[in-house]
C-alpha cells in the first residue's frame, strides 16, 4: 500500500476577493502535494473556506444579499483563482456544509465538554472585528490590532462559553519542544513557546444576538460556536471526523498544516489543546510561512498597495507567476512582490537559465544527431548534480521553496557550463561519438530538471518531458540511465517578458456599480454609497444629494478614482471618489453601459497608476467634458473602446 500523506491549508475567509497571500499559501501547499505524489505517496490535499462569522453576515446584509448566496459567489472566485493557478487539491471544504462539516464540529464540542473543558462566564474584552478575536492590551500597537490597523478596537461585554486552554499549555509546550508536534521554522517555534507560558482560557462562543451566522452550540441555541471549534475543526471534519470514521482513521493525523504567521497561536496553541482534550491525535507538523509584501509593507486597502493575483497571472502567465511567488521568500522571512522583480527573475533565471539550457540542448540534438542520443559522457558533473538533488529533496521536505528553486537553478547552470565548455558544435567534425555523448548527458540533466521542477512548474515540466519523448516521471526516475533514446522536436516553452514602455497616468480609474445609496446622517449634501468594484467592495461618500435621488443612483455604473487616499467626510470613511462633471450648477455622473465592474478606464494608451494620490494632487489635474465625452490632454477616456459618457452635462470640468 502507498504511504498516505494528508496536508491542509488554512481555510480562507471569503468576505472579499482573494489576495496575493491566498495565492502564496495555496501555491506552497500545491508544491508539497505534488512533491509527495512524486515520491509515490497517496496524497490527500484539502483546502476550503471559513464561511461563518460576523464579517460574512454583515457584508452580505450590507449588499442586500442572502448570506449563502453572497458566499456562493465569493467562494466561486476563490475556486476560479485556484483553477487558474493549476492547484491540485483533492477536497474543497466549506464550513457551511451540513453533511461533511457540521457533524464533526458538533462532535468535537461535545468531546471537549465531556472532558470538562468548556464552561460559561461573563466576559469583558477588547475585540478586533478583522481577526474576529479578542485581544489583550499587550497585543495592540497604539491601541490598534497590528494586522488590522484601520479597524477600531471594540470593547465587548457578554456571556460566552470558554475553553480551558490554560489547562493544556504545559502539555502543548512539551510536545512542541520535543517536535512531536513540529513547528517550522524555528523562529515560529520559539514564538509559540513564549506565548504558551502565559496562555489563558479562550472565548469559545458568542451570543446569537451578536453572532447570528454559525453553528449553534449543542444544547444551547442562544449561543453560536466561535471560530475555534467551527473553523479549526475543518481539518478533522474534512478527513471524516463525525461523519465517516473509517475515512478518518485512514487519513488522520495530518502530516502537515500550512498556515500564515498571523494565525500561529490558533494552530499551535488553541488547536492542539482542543485535540488533546478530545483525545484526538495531534497533526505531525505545522509549517508557518511569512507575508508577501508590497513596497515593504503588508498589503492592505488603506496602504493602497494591494496587488490583484488575477491581473498578475493574466499579465505574466501562470507558470511565471508560480515561479516568482514560490521563490520570493526565505523559510523564516517575508517576501517582496513587485512587477520589476517578477520580470527580472523570470527573464534571468527561468528563461535565461533553465528554459534556455533545455531548449539549447534538445534543439542541438534534433539538428545534429537526428534527435537521437547514444550513451552519455562519463563526467564528474554527475556527482555534483546527484549531491544537489539530495539537497533539493531536503529543501522540499523542509518547505524551503526558495532553496528548492535556487538548487534547481544551480543544476541548470552546471548543465549550461558543461555544454558550453565542451563545445559539441566543434567536436562534431573530429569526434562525432564524443559530441553525441555530451548531448546524451545534457538530455539526462534536462530530464532530471523536468522532475525536480515539476511541483513548482507542472505545465513546463509536462511540456519538457513531452519534448524528450517521456511522460509522468517520478522521483525514482532521477538518474542518468537514459542512454539510448530518441527525443521529439524541441520548442521554446517560456519566452522572456518584454516590457513596453508606457506613459503612466496618475489616477487608477475603474468601473464601479452603485449597489446602495443612503443619506449621510450628519450632512445635508452628502450620500453614502456602497460600490461593487469587480471582486472588491467599497464605501464612498459623495456630494450628490442635491442632484440625484437614492433610487436614481442605485444600479448605475460609474467611474471611480480607486487610488485616492481614503478620508473621512463628517465621520464616515470614503474609500475613493466617483467622477462627475459640473457646468453652471448642473452636475452629471460619468457613466458607462457595457463595461464590467472593475474594468479599467483609460485615457488613450496611458497606463493607470496604482500609487496612492492625495485629494489636493487630484484637484491639480485638468480633466474636462467636451460634447458629452471626457478628455485629458486631448486623450479620450474609454473602456475597451467604449466611450465614457456624461449625464446631464455636455461641457465642463470633471471632478
């Protein structure tokens, strides 16, 4: 029987669209799954979505949607991203699944209660709605949650059930120290051991009046399970706990949980404590990755440094995106994402080194030896490569994906140097047999590279193996035994990214749909608008009350300045601004009929900027209306060749 391997990701919270952090984690997990399949293991790879909680309920309510309908739409976007990224998951679990998830979550609660580890008490604490968790004063920075600095910390007083985390802190510390539950990397292991020294009991439920969307507490319909027993339990419910015990016995324990560093304590303190209490075996490992940063900071709407994964995949390609993301950070650090770095690494490493070597060798063999290799050159480079293969395997096992890629690039560089130094193009006339053996060794190097890189670049690997007249190679095929073989015609699989110089326009103009309009409670001239901006939702405050009714505004496709610095207008935050034209006291909105929300509006061939712009700098821009159309420096504003039109106004200033 094959050895089983069960891995999980943290389940994403689908109250908004997926970001680069989601892409990073699912890619890392996909690499681990593919690597273990290469080793011949029976892999079960689970991911999914955490669908209960206040944020999902409130966001759906704000958009006027049924919460399940809202979630179905958002979950589909996550699945779309995973499909684009070529993620090989085996199961996508949703915590709203009453057949797979509910029975196990309820069973876990009952087991914790049976162990005497759940009790009820009144509680007053500091609550971060972004984390959906209570915080201590010590955890806050200048009174704010470090992970959600734009959100206000609430003081919450209510009666909840609590779980006795403090009872298990010493036992968990012991198991983490001994590596029975192995936390990787060491810096995260040290961090959680420090936290466990003073770990206190945790709130385990919320009143139904506060948290109406979730799984009811067994025996108490007035309380809803808090995120810990609900969301964390997905790792066992997806494996069959509470619903299919035969499956659970086969799959559990998890061989590795893969999570981000911001949820370390939930997985390295809360979760093992719950499992020990419920008498369930602990997972074997917890791999904790860092953040993917933009301009040196964690991505957030307030920082204006959000980068959309869909846009990057479309722009650079799936394999190129995978390659950069997986090599972007060291094992115990954060990684930087910028388009300049993507272009540099793809062009110099993926194309200039790996793809160039493979194409060069195969095309030379096609042209000079009728696509046939006969034997291999007995060279010391083989020993060097075998040593590096061992190092790469160790790096895969330690979840050090940057080290994996660096090792693969070093093998490709060795192959390039060997081919260049031996100059088979000169040897052909004097020693054709020797030249052919040199190519034979290089084809074997390319074969090995196709196996080593396959968890990182599955499509590139598959295409490379096809060109070599091979397929579905496994880790056991890493050798130099391919001595008599005919390859297929070679092709260039990945090309350099060519960057066209584009003049940049300082605004990021996008199509937004007004979902809801209501009067500002403290301003006679202002309206508060809920805007759908592609996969993103925003709130805008606009001075339109005198010119449009709420019903007139609702449903309109308007033009949004998406990179305007957020500000508060009479106490309500405006996350951008919509554009309108004014002439002699008449105001008309800029609108578009056929474009989709989130589409970019551009002046000619000018590229929109993502850099945040202040309102004062925006006012310096000269955008005008002429004959019902919009212009800046004689360039017309269009979306996919459709002109942006203006209501009520033909000529005037645009603001």
